[in-house]
């Protein structure tokens, strides 16, 4: 009896200690202001990651299931990463616009350093907000967001039209006229290097093929979060060695290419003394090739923009070509699966070409074919690529909820893109959902684009995408000129294409993507 009561007291004592330790481990200090956002119960070490495991094909479905249960602001622990997911237009705008300055940081993932030469501050999209970033954004945007009818706009038009001609010649030289992702990424990379660095390579050149592949590989990697981000100790334990090695060697190869094939040859042709003449006025730099412009700025202001910052910024912009490769392939995939949509778009492009009396559609012709623009938006909506996570640089709030400094903010734009609250038949490829009757009597087309406020594929605010205009213009011209000449038919079964373009991320598989055949129109 004595023994029994001793062991009972002992068990209660041990239980109380364990409970105390668990409470200490899992309880949070009281919030500095407001209250903590609701949160599902979590597991040790992995936090809430197990809730996403039920959705291996699309973790955003898992995130949205959490949103449905816990509301528009949810606190999550993704492995070691304290996270807040925001899911309503109101809360997304609060982060991206109203409190843009506070939420201007990025997560500090090991991968980001790995890809950008050991320092994520080299990366335009992954660095912290700073005066340097403001400067880089204004330098880059001269060519990445060319204003209509500006010199940059004319240069872009020329680069696309000229590359499109060469691309059509390439297709014509192939007896089977099969279009692959490998070809599309060579095209996109050439448009970018020609426009930004005055340099291109012939199709089939091994460096062009290899580097277009490498950019695409890095783009695919950057477009998603992975186990190394949330469970960084896995690296210390020796996991993912092969993957880390491959990512490291591919990003290194990209840097060597940018330096040896784009930057150095161009600099060699420059007259340095003339570069140093006359202080640069950024408002009047519109007529310069982006590489020349940034190099000149670096020469004149080396303390503001180092050689490395100039060089990485050029690489980043050129890397944007992968976004266009993937978007273009997606639209091509959707059109190959939906002949009716393809025919409707073809008729509009054909009518525009006849009205303009031309056999080449240029970016200047966008008002004539709003359906092509609408198809770009629809493919973006269906890809529902996530907004790069933001991080607050100080303790703050979202609505009534406390958000500690350093918390990763995830944007549930999956809901913004797929909720039947905002779209009818949201899973369907239906470009016309972005069209309304034109309000402009002088418009060459009775339709014009209208985007719902919830649709923000390029994000909004001070860290929004720098490449949205390049994306829309290059994709538009490539798509219209292909459609004008060819009917797009699937080579792989429609089910395979559907499997590839399924939603959740813009990046398609790097290797082994689907193929289509281009059948010449009469
Ligand atoms: C289909 C094409 C593209 C999509 C859907 C896309 C989307 C995005 C999104 C969602 C962001 C994050 C914005 C934020 O964090 O608030 C972003 C950032 C960025 N994008 Fe794009 N993008 C595309 C193409 C491009 C291209 C072609 C370029 C380059 C010319 C580019 C350059 C950038 C840069 C530099 C940033 C970082 C801006 C910053 O953090 O300050 N993007 N993009």
C-alpha cells in the first residue's frame, strides 16, 4: 500500500513536470499588442506541415482548407518558420499597400543565398528593402517597364519582331514542326539578351540551349518553397546533398554565362571615357541598352552601385525570360487542349492582321486583339503562381492580430484565383472572363480588358513585379504571331498536357515538358 501510494505520487509529480515543460515549449509570450491570430493545433518539430501532406499535388488546397476553418488571418508554424497566411483582399492589401514599408522584407532561406553567389542581397527579388534596392529598381525599370511609344518601347518592339522572324524560320526548318519547351526557352532568352544586352545566339547553339535550361531550372526552384526552407537542420544532418550541389553548380554556371557571354563582351566594346562623361539623369536614359545604362551608372557611382550589384541585376532581369517561357508554354498548352478557344483567338488575330494589312503582329497592335491579352491573364490566373513571401521588419499587426518582426507572410492568392465567389467555373480556361465592352469609341476592337481587383498575378505595392510589362508584351507578340501562322495541336495526349498545366505554380517541369505540333494555316 505504501509502495502504491508512493508510485502514485511519483507519477503525478513526473506528469506535472512533463506538462510544465510542454507548456513552456509550446506557449507563447503574451502578444505585445492586439491578439494572436487563430492557429490549428500543431506537432513538435514539423508544426503544421502535416496539414499540407494530404495535398501533395497542390499544397495551396491545403492552405485554403485551413483558411476555411480558421479565417482570413491564420498563424502557422511551418517547421521552424513562424508564418501568417493572409487570405482576403482586405488583409492582402493591408500588407502590400497600406503597410508596404513595414512588410518589405523577404524570408532568409539558405537556398536564396546559395543561388545568388552566397548573398541573397545580390538578388532583386529576395533581398531586404534598402536604398540600394530602390536604386536598382529605378535603373531596371527603365527597360523592364517601357512606357508606350518611348525609345525603350521601340527597342523592345524591334527585338521581339526580329527574334520572332528568326524563330519562325527555325520552325519552318523543322520538317515535323514540333514545338518544345527547349525551343521556347531559347526564343525567350534571345529576346531578353537582345533587348537588354544587345546580344543573341543562333538556335541550336549549345551555350544557348544549356543556359536557357539553367535559367529555367533556377526559376523552377525559386518559384516554390521546399523542406530545406522550413526544416533547415536537414541540411546539417546531411540530407539533400545532391540537390544542393546541383543547384549550386547550375547557378554558378548561369553567373559565368552572364559575365563571360553578356557583360564582358559588351563592356569590351564600350568607350569608358565617354561613359564617364556627363552625369546621368535617370529620367532621360530611355534610349540606352539596359546593360550599358547600368554599367555607366556603376562607373559614375561605384559606391552606390558596385560591379557585383550591376552584374547580378543584369542576370536577374535576363532570368525573367524563364517566366515568359513558362507562361507561353502554358497558354500554348491550354489552346492545344481547347480548339474552340484557339479558333476564336485565331479569328481575332487574323481580323487584326487584315485590318492592319500586315503579316506580323507587333506589341503596338495590342488594342486590336484584347482576347490574346485576356488569354495571357487567364493562363496566369490558372497557374496561380504564389506571390513571393514578405516579412515585416518590425513588430506590427494585420487587422487586430499581432505579427512579430521576422514572421513570414504567405499570400493565399489561390483563393483569389479559384474561389467561385469571384469567378464562374473557376477551373475552366475562359479568357473572355477578362473582357468587357469597350468604353472608348475610338477603340479598334469592341472589347477591352477588365481585371477584378482580387486578381494580382504580379502583386502590388513597392515590391511588385518589375517585369509585368515585358511579360505581357513579349508573350502577346509571340502568341499572336504563332497563331497567325499555325494551328496548335497536341502531340502528347490531352491528359498529359492537362497534368502538366495543372494549377499551383507558374513553372512547368524543366525536363520532359509536353509538346505540341504547329500545323501551317492555309
Ligand atoms: C509570368 C511572368 C511573371 C510573373 C507571374 C511574375 C510575378 C511576380 C511576383 C508575384 C512577384 C513578387 C511581388 C511581391 O513580392 O510583392 C515578382 C517580383 C519580381 N519580378 Fe516578376 N513575374 C514575372 C515575370 C518577370 C520578368 C519577366 C521579370 C524581369 C524582367 C521579373 C522581375 C521581377 C523582379 C525583379 C521582382 C522583385 C521585385 C522586388 O522584390 O522588389 N518578373 N514577380
